[in-house]
C-alpha cells in the first residue's frame, strides 16, 4: 500500500495535478455506510465514506467546529437526499458532496472527487 | 401654524391631549389613509408611559418612558403641537384655538384630555412642597423637593397613592401614607386584604396611618409642615403628595357646552361620541354609563372604538373589566371583579397566612359554579387563571378553594386549552387567544414574534406569563405532531418503532427503513434504532449491519474527548476492585501515559487513548479479568454503593453484594438513555440512591425501591416505589420497570422525565409493575432474562476479532499518528494541549491547503 501511494505521489509531482488519481486504499478497507481515514500525499487527512455498495465520497477529515481530526468517525445520513456526515464531537452536519455545513453557514470542509476503480479507492488530486 | 389644508379630500382629525389614550388613538387611526391627524398637547413632551411612572425614580429616563418620538409621528404623517393648550372650541365653525391663539379646524375632534389629581380642600394645601403625582413634570418637582427634606407623606392610600409612596421611598425619604378610610386600596381589596397589605408595606419601612382626616396643614416644628388630624394627632413632614383620586379634565366641555355628568366627566355614548356628534371623548375625561375608567386598558378600548367609528366601523364600547394585578413596593396585589362580594348570594373562600403575609379570597356564585371575584395579596400566582375563570364564566372545579390553597397536593390547573378563543389574554391591548392562534397560524414560531404581531404584553406587561403559556401550548399542538416523528426518515415515534421492530421481528436498520421509512437515515434515527435493536435482540453492536448506526462512542467503544482521543473505563461493579486489578489499571495508564481520574460512579477513567491504542489497552485489561464498563453507551453505567452491613457499624443489609448483583445483571442493557443505580446499606443513604434512576435503600426488613431520580441537569428525588421488598421481588420489580422504560420512553429521555411525562405517573407505574395492570409482566421479565442471558463484553468480542480490529486505526494507508493530538503536562499528568499551545509549538494543522476539486 505504501509503495503504491508513493509511486502515485511521485507521478503527481511530474504531471498536471488535475488529471491525476491517487489510490488511497482498497475497497475492502471501507465499511458500508461508514467512514475511514486516509493520508493523501502522505500528510493530508481525508475521510472516505462508502455511501452505498459502489460509491465513495471523500472530504477533509478536520472538523472545523470541534477542531480535531475526527470526521471519519461520524454518522452518515441524508437530509432530503443530501448525504452528510454528522461530526462525532458536536454533531454539525457536513455535506459529503458540497462540503458545506448544514447547520452553520460559516463552516465548510474540502471535498475530493472520488472513484472506485478495480477495487481501488482513488481520489483526484 | 394655521389649519392644515394640504389635502381637501382628507378629513381633519384634531386630537386634544397626548396621554397614553390619545396616543393610542393616533396609532389606531394613522393606520388608515384619508385622515389628516393633528395632535395638540398641553405638555412639553409627546406621549409617555404613565403606568410605569414610578420607574422614573429607579433609573428610567423620560426617553425610556416615551411611547413615541417626533420622528415617529412625522413618519406616520401626524402633525403635532407641544405646549399647545386648547382654550376654545367653536362647535359651529368646527375649530379649536390654543392658548397662543393658533386655530385648527376639524372635521372630527377627539378629546383625550385625561384627568388631574384631586387635591382635597384642606387649608394649607397650596403651601410650598405640597405636590401631586401625575406627570413627568410633577416627578421633577417631587425630586427637587425631596432633595431638601427628610420626611414625605402621601395623602391617599389607593393604588396611585401607594405607587407615589414607593416613589418617595425610592427617593430616600422617611415615607408615610395617610388614608381617610379604615384600609388601603379600598376599591380593589376587602378589609382583610387591605390589612395584610398594610402589614407588608409597613414591614418594608413605610408607615401607614388609616382613618386619618387631615384638618389643616401648618408650619412644622422639626419639618416644613405639620399635618393636624381630626382625631387630635399630628404628623410632621417636609413634603406632601396628594393622591386622593382623579378628576376628569372636562373644563373645555364645560365651557363649550358639551353634556357633563353630575360630578363631572364628558358624557359619551357607546361610540364614544359626546353630545356633539363630531366631538369624541376618550379615556379618563370621558364618562360612560355614569362611570369614569381610571385604567389604561378601558381607555385603549375607547380609543379603538372612536377610531373605528370615524372610519365607519361598528366597534362599540361596552364597559371594561377593572381587574388589576400589580406589584406595589414589591408586594403582589391582585383584584378581580366583585372583590367585595356584593353580588347577592355570593360565597367566599379565604386563605390567610400571617407568617408569609399571604391573603387570598375567592368570591363564588351562589351555585358555586362561577367565579365572581377575587382578592390576592402577597402572592398573585393564581391571578391569570382566576381572571380567565371569571371573565369567561368557566365552570369551577368541584372544590374551588383548591385553586387558591398552597399546593400541598394536585392543584387543578386551568388548561389554556379550555379557554375560548374569545378569552382576552392581554387586556391592555385587547388581544384574545384567537388573535394569538392567528399569529401562530400566520407563521409566528416564537413568543417575540407573537408580541410584535399582536402587541400583546406591550401595555402593562402583566399578561407576559399567560401569553407564553398560550403560545407554548399552540406551539406544542403544532410541534407535537411533528415531534412525535423521530426524524424525517420515519413517521413514527420511538415507542412506535419499538413495537414495529418487535412485532415484525425486524433485525436490521436497513430492513426497517426500507419497510417503514425512507432515505439513508440520520444521526437521530440511526442510534435510536440501534438502541431498540439492542434492547430486543442484544446482538453484538459492531455487527456489520449495526456498525454504521452507532455514534462514535459506541462504534469505538470509548468516550470521545474534545481532541478525538478516547477515555477507557473498565467495569468495577459496586466500586469494588482488587489490588491486583488496580495495579493493572495503573500499569496500563503508565505505559500508555493516560490521564487517570476516579469518577463519580466509583470507578476509574483513563483519558487520552488514541483510537489505534484502544485494542491493546483493552486486551491488557481483559487479560487481567476486567471487562467493558459501557461508559460510552446509552445503557447501565454504574451501581454505586456503600459497604453496607459487611463493614459498616450501621448497615442493616449487605448493600455491597446487592449492588454487585444488580450491576452484573443489568450491565450491557441498551436503553433510551444512560441508567444509573445506587444501593445504600441503611437509611443514612451514603450511596445517594435517591438521585439515581434506580435507588435501593436497605431497611430492617428488606429493601425500599426508589425510581426515576436524577442528579444531573435537572435534579429530581426518586419516588418511593415499594417498601420492605425481599431480594426476589426487588429484582422482579426492577426488571419490569426498566423494560417498560426501554419500551416506552422517547429517545434520550431519562427515567425521571419519562415518569413525569407518563400519563398517570407513579401510580400508573405501580399498577403496571406491581399489579400487572397491562398483563405484560411475563413478557417484560422474559425480555429482560433474554438480555441478561445474551450479555457479552463488547471489548472481549472485539479484541478477539481481527476483522473488527481493523476499524481501530487512524489511517487505512499509514501507521502514522494524528499529529493534531498533542498533550502537555499538568499536575504530573497529561492534558490536551490548547489551540494556543499547539499554535505556539507550530503543530496546528492548516486544513484547507488543497484546492477544492469540482465534482465530475
């Protein structure tokens, strides 16, 4: 896993960033309706959620309200179809698609384009 | 300034007087187009609040008391002249002329000249420092006078007189009240009430002299004045305030031939018209049905009626309720309707408490069904309810005196639901319950919005509590229907979901949401359903189907702290721990550098464990014979205990063994909220069992069971549920009680709130649990037995499962640690570094340093 990550990182440094997909883990590492945390570029914490059998969504792991790296441990759900994670600290809900906080307009998290290719969970960087 | 003739099509309305009532009229009429309103005021300022005049001496300024501003009137398009005393009315020419000679023509003239303070014809009444209490100018004069004296007397012990006395007291004078009648507030109170009020006011440092007729005021020996009374006694004072009643300002009407009452007052009809159809009189200058209303509420009604008549409406003035509630020098006084029981056949109920200086009287109709009047002194908490009974003719309960007796038992409550929509809630602004409902229907969702929509409470403010009750009731009515649904994914309450799960043997959230709900679920319904499933089936909570339902504490089997680390709490039944286990706990804490603290539940909490450290920590604890303490769960936490008869000289039962038995039995029971127990070995109650959900206290003959106590946010003493139980019955009762709670409580509802909201309360619970009122006790016991039989230590199951342990890592693709978790030392242990400390050490992570990528 680490090797793969490193090789992806080195590729990204030599070519256009917007077209690169970085593999973060295997699909088997994910838990349905739940989150895991991975390091992007070996330093950036991201939370990856498997929202149904085939689709994953990724946001930054930092909870801007609770000020801790915990979002991957939150509960996910939907608010009229908008998929969110509720922070395990103070329950602010963040949209997994837009990153906006559903409970506080002043807060948001970063979102990452995510795909599952041949069992590999990849984020676009 | 000449007549306003800007617009020929507009009617000229001239209002003489800008007191509270005159101003209210302007507010009413200015809402309509087609009127050119001119206000002529003899005072030097626009309308102000005379009801709260005495607050001028407790810090309020004239601006605070102002009801309007020149800018406001300009905005409303209202012309106004201050210091413009009207001295002439020409009814034929339809003009009025002021003292300074300005003439204004009118189509309709409204007299709102108010009243003046009556000064009895006592020789010496015009001496310096003899004043009245009516306007802000009067207050300024009083203040100036008070600065030069030490003693002040108010002549008149009515409502206004006592307010004036309060003002003198505020000014620091040695204050006296001199009243001609045998009692204070003779209009509103009966003799007993008046006497009690006198006692209370005297205890506050104001001397009250009743049955004193003042013969003459002459020079004093020590003070400015000496008042000589008819009974030969005398009183020296520096300042005299006359507050012996009011007289209508009707001199204009008198001079210009409008019909007056025998003792003054401008006679008006039901439309508030005087004997000249184009001239109206409203407020304290008007005499309706041979009565002058000296309160602001009827004056407002008159203002509304006059405005309505001018625009062609059909409102009528039909008299007004004179009930009053106020606070005089901090003493609560209330008077409703027929306070003196003058109605034929009226019967009275009285309650008098000399120790607390409380007096209450109800006057009830001969048949005992309707409330005619009431007097309340010292405590007016029942005023609002009583007033509604009286005004709306609501039938009284069988024992009406319960309405005023101190609440030793259940006080019959007047549910606001039983009020008709026509019930007046705010009498000053004449706002009915129907108006409030209309405001809620129009979208008001808080009391503030209702206030600004209806203007309720903006008069005297006395109806604020009632308004809130009515509003809350309306909110609840509407909110309840919504609130019963647990969230937007299910149209069921928790109790209903529980029954569905049980009846249809539903085993997973997915099954439940697909059959009976919609969407993915959310942070509200998922943990609630997880709790229900656990209570019914007691599966391992980290099963794949359940894992995603739990809040982080249950998912990671620890209590998340503010920095994302967890605390670790091994179970320690009854607070009992062997030295060997204690040593292991110490070794673990030392090895992982965990902050260590003894909890309120008689066990040990280890803080600061990173998520990836949890499995190893728990493996050590489990290997040493310990198990999870469920400190993270909505489940049984601890059974606190004293050592009881095994060690203690006073213990009468073995509370230690009972506590351990109970903790072992109910550990792992998932419930709507956390549950705490305690067992005390004797009546000294060292374990504080009465503040717990389940409290057990030893007696000579067995155990007393207390239920639904709480020590947290809203402390509540447990209710004594049963006495002198043997062990087996005690367990049976607790089984049934807990399982009934698990089935019927709302999510996150503690047993205390649950019991309080349960219809029938404790008695009903006793019938269910003791007498099997619902015929479900076997089922409840079986269900509890099943939960007990399927108990597992969740941490043991977890550390034995390599698959589950995979979840306990910070990163799926790295063994690094979360660099944001940083500790500093304090009192020889760790604590989380503050944000400032992290920033100082350069550890704070910049979180958004990657450009957001647009979704494909």
